[in-house]
């Protein structure tokens, strides 16, 4: 990539991409693994006479991690725009490691009483703060390391590694629930994935400490005020629309991948290990979707066969919500249910690389990390992270009527689709 007359070498570009992808995979594994052990953590740290209440409180703490994401996106996003992508990425992985370490080793409620849920909550807040800055810093590093012909593909790598982390998380659930009995799971088995995350974090730290930045010093943000001031002053409509564009994928993906495995354990007689094994198929379709979305963006922009790339995600989200409705209407037919559960994430995810690349290309480099981080974090916090909690509450109120989830999903998808109307692409499509 051109920088002050210099061009990143192929080796430098590969190193930057590897650093962003490996570290990103570690980050999202740490953040997401909690959701797959929500029932276990609920009973150990938030005991209640009604098991559904324990699960609901546990999911509330899961959502609490998302509450910190906007703050993390503001702090770390601004830090990245002013002091460099590498420094911001190192900060995110250090915060995530601390949060995961606390969860891995904190004693349960039976051992230390009220201190246990307090410590778990603090750990989730730390993880949320870290993940809030991660999406912006890592994505910006990728998009600024790409040439104009492969920008969408490079951005897709951010989400491909997220899907890989989801597969690893689900894999841990499948293996542990298949090999260990309930007593072993509740006594020590649930801690294994969190301990595992601590073992591989140093790998990400080493790689990230040796990357070269794509922006030169004089291209970084140097004003004395936070980048968000410029965003609100110059780009308010596009910024609000960028938030909305992320909403459909956030709500539908967290419904499919974070709530459904837990819900199936509650309402069906299927073995927990089998449920997690079947759910592992969904991220494979997500990976294919992210790859396809990135390639499609590059082709759409280069060949101009659509007036705007925004049309494609809109079509895919309409297909996705139809598939989800069909899926929940067949909750008592496991084969058909899981077949749609595997396919639906393809349509919920294919528009994500297109959305984020559009956002990156429509804002200048001096505020780019903050825009990506804050818009993504706000959407996922308000609509994605709360989805398991809201849907769980709707199911409880409606006596486990699966259609009750549509009370939440349909309005959020409509709000997201409306945002495309107000988003204005930058005509020159230049990153710099």
C-alpha cells in the first residue's frame, strides 16, 4: 500500500494480515466461549431455585460484556487513530487475557459467596472493553494493508477468523460435553477452554509486537480532541446509518449461534454433545459467506455490475429472516431444524464484509478505526449481545413459544434495512 511514496512489501503485508487474523481469532474465542457454557456458569455463580432464572441471569452477564464494548470502541478506537493500530491491538489482547484469566480461576459461589458473581461480572466487562476496540483496530489494519482490488477480501479475513473462533468454541463444548459427565463438567471441565485461551495468547502478543503499520506517522490523527468529535460534526448521518447497517447480522447471528444451542438443551431431549456438534456446521457456512462477501465486494466495485453494493446485503437479510422463521416453526423436527440452522448463517453473514468495507471506504483514515469500532460495537451491544437475554425472556413469558422470538428479530431487521437508504457511499472509493 502506498505510504509517503513507499510500498508495503509482500512479507510486511502477510505479517500484518497474520497478526490481525491470529490475534482476532484469540480475542473472539475468549469473548464467545462464555455463551456456550452459560447454563453451567449460571448454576455455579448465579444459583437460584429456578434453573431458568439462573440461565437468564447468566445470559444477562453475557450481555453485560457487550455493554462495555461501546466504551472500549471509543477509548481504543480513538487511541488507534491517534497512536497507531499496533499499540491499540496490543492493548486489546492484554485486556482480554486478564478477563479470561479471572474467569478461568475465580472460585464458585459455593466457595466465596457473593464475591464470585461480582468477579465474573468484572471479568466480562473487561472482555467487553477489549472486544469493543478489537473490531476497529484489526479491521482497519487489514483494510489499510490491502490494495484496492482486494480490499473486500482482506476485510473478510476479520470475520472469517471470528467464525473460526466460534467453531473452536463450539468444538470445546461438543468435546467436553461428550467426554465428561455432569459432575466433571461442573467441577472443573468448564474451566478448560478459558485456561486454553491463556496458553495461546502469548502467540498473538508475539506476532502483533512485530508488525509494521501501513500508515506513516504524519498520516495519523494528531488533533488534540477525540475523533468522535469530528465524526459527529462532519459525518452524523453516515455514522448513524453505519450503526444500523450492522444490526440485522448482529441479531440473527447471535440468535442462531449463541442462543439456539442453549435453547435446544432446555426444550429437547437431544444430548448436549450432539447439539454442539450439529451447531459446529453453521460457522462453516459463515466462513463461506464471509469469503464470498469479500470477493463479491471486490467484483461489484471493480466491474460495476450493481449500481451499489448495498443491494446485495439487503436481499440476503430478507432471505435469512425467512429461513429463521421457517426454522423455528420446525423446532420439533431436529433434522430439518439443524439443516436450516446450518444454512441460515450463510445469508446472515454474507453482507458483513460488504458493510464494513463500505464503511471503511467512506470515512478518512484519521477517524476510520473509531467509526468502525463504535458503529459495530453499538449495534452488537444493543441488538446482538442482548438477543440471547431478550429471546430467553420472551420464551419464558410465552411458555417456550418459538415464534415469540420474532417479536424481537423482525423489527431489528427492518431497522437495519432502513439504514441502507440513509447511508451515502463515498464516490471515489479511495481508502486514503
